C-alpha cells in the first residue's frame, strides 16, 4: 500500500530551520513518532497539528497539502 503525502511537516521544519528532535522535545513526543509524521507514514491528530503549528509559529494550513488542484 503506497502512502499518500498529506502533510508538509518535513518541508515546514526545514523552512523554519528546525529539526524533528526539536519538535519532539517541544511537544513531548517520541522522536520516532515525529519522524513517521515527517515521512507521512502516519499522521498527527488535528489537536496535535494545531500544537505543531503553534510551536512553529505558522498557520495550521501551511502544514497540509491542498486537496484542490
């Protein structure tokens, strides 16, 4: 089963000059979990997505790939 890219977390972290480890520490999450979010292997909950946006000081919409073409 191929995984579909849903979030842009890896890109936004790079744009903000932050690492997976930094985000994991900030959110008190396991680094492996954050890594799986970054590779779109699994997705954070909506509540967690809002926490991520707040930590990175970005709009939550910047963390998602648009479904419109």
